[in-house]
């Protein structure tokens, strides 16, 4: 039996200064199906969804929800009309509790004045019970792992009785057990007739959970096919525009002598105890483990942003105290954080400012003012070296 088209996006175009992010892209999502949206980084997947969700204004094109043309001007308008999005980078009120994050801006009221705490708690617990989410509704968000915070965001989307829910890289911080739970929730929603848009780079997941797959490349629509008709090699070929004969090239590097040595690393205020390892020059060392196993704490302790009780860190034979981030940077360490938006970047500053902020001394002239030309040159060098699509450092 054919499913009804729930969401239709036609000829969506969106340009930013120096780059055309979307070029005449179309997408159809049927009720009660999971529609995967795939493409390399920069293909335009998230931009397309942000046009749907009211974060970006499209330059041209049409969007229809249940046959009615829509043009949301804000995410609140999208949510109120049954379109929700679970973002890859969670944007939550971390100092508030779980209930506040779900009902913020639409608290149930008593007599239109006082917040009805009892109803808010009962409604939250009812959603959690339906979705089998085991989280204390009074818990403060900042005390929770990313995986549980993501479940709260999913519960929030469900609380709007959403017709369409977008999942943007939803399993990036989840364990295998948590992924299974997420798929149970998605199947529940699908059985209720909700249209799911699922963005992911994990092809095994896509093949398992999706009904249809749309592939984008360089801001353009490439293909839409039933998931059952596409093999992984087909998906890769459509994503990159060529055959990949060597998906996993053989390793040709030859690790050298030990460059980093960590011995008996123990945390002052966390569960780390006697962590030891060595990293050699020219190798990639993976640190694996489940949520709360201490992976992030290990790296943050090495970088000096968590307090160590004891342990030694040696880089190229030199003992490094790394008492704070500044000292770690001077010693030759860098850290790419788990949550980029919260702890990795200054979201209100430009690409240039974020690039040079840890090396401002290099751009000083006459000892007291910063050279704009030097900062721009440095930033452009790194943009070119990383082969990003950004044309502007502003």
C-alpha cells in the first residue's frame, strides 16, 4: 500500500557569501517512513534541514506539509506546526532540569499564571515511559552524559506531537545498546505515522533503519531510491561521484619512537585511576570505551582542564605538568573537544578570531597591537590547507 507524501520540498536554493550551499534540491518524505539523507560533509544536508526548520530562510523553492505550503520563520513556528529537529550539537539549558528543557517557553499553567509543576512532571514521565527513557525528570542537564541529554531532546520532539522529526547524526555519541534503544523509539514513531528524516554517515545503520535514501553532493540532489535497492558501494559511488576501489587504503606509515608517555594518571575528582599508555611518532592511538568509562576525562586531564591527583606526562622525554590549557599549548598539546559548540569554539566570534585566538602573540606588532593582515593570512592558510569550502575568514 502506497504511503501518503507528508513533506515535500521542491527546488530549494540557498546561497551564502561565496558559496551556493543548495542548488535546486527536492525531497519527499512519506508518512510512517524513515527517509535517510546522505552525502559527504558540506553536501548541504544540514542546510536543507535548517531551511525546513526555519533557522535559514531559503532563497527560492517551495515546502509543503500535508499538502499545505509552509515557510517557517523560526524554529518555534516549525515546532508549533509539527516539525521537530534533534540536532547533532545539542543546544540546551544546561543549568536547568530535564522538565524545564522539555517545556521551556510553554509551561503548563494554573489559571494562566503559576506553573503547574505536577502536570509538567506527569506529562514528562508519561513521555519517558512511552519511549522507555530512564532519566530522573528533576536531574540538572549539566550532570548528564551526552547520550541521556540526547534522549531528552528526542522526548521534547515527541512532546510536540510532531508529524516530521529530523535526526541529525543521532548515534554519534551513543553506545551500541543506546543505538538499539534509539531504533526502538524510531520504529515506534514510524508505526504512529511520523515521517522521520535520518542524517548519518554510518551506512550499516542507514541500510537497517531507512525505507528510502536521498543522496546529495555539492549542494545538489543526486538520487532518491528505496533503501533495499542500494548496496553500500552504490551509496558511496553516488555520494562521491566516482567508483571507490580502495575504500580502506593499506597503512604505509611506520611508527617511530615513543613521543608521548602517560604513567599512572589518576584524577582528583573523577574515576580515573592509574591510566598508562604510550603513543609513538607517526601513529594514531585510539582510546575506546563506553560512556562514563573515562575516555574524555583522560584527554582533559592530560590537557590540564581537569585536576589530576597524580601521574606523569612526558612528551619527547620532557616532563610536562600541564596545569592548565595555556601551559599545555605551550608544551605542544592541542585538544579538539567532544562538544564543539559548548567548549570548542567561540560561537559569537568569526572564523578568523577562532583560528588565531590561541596564538595571538604571533600576530603582535610593536608589542601591543594585533596585525589584522597577519591574522587573515594565517587563517586563510589553514582554510586552504584543510580544503574547506569557506571563501571568507570573517
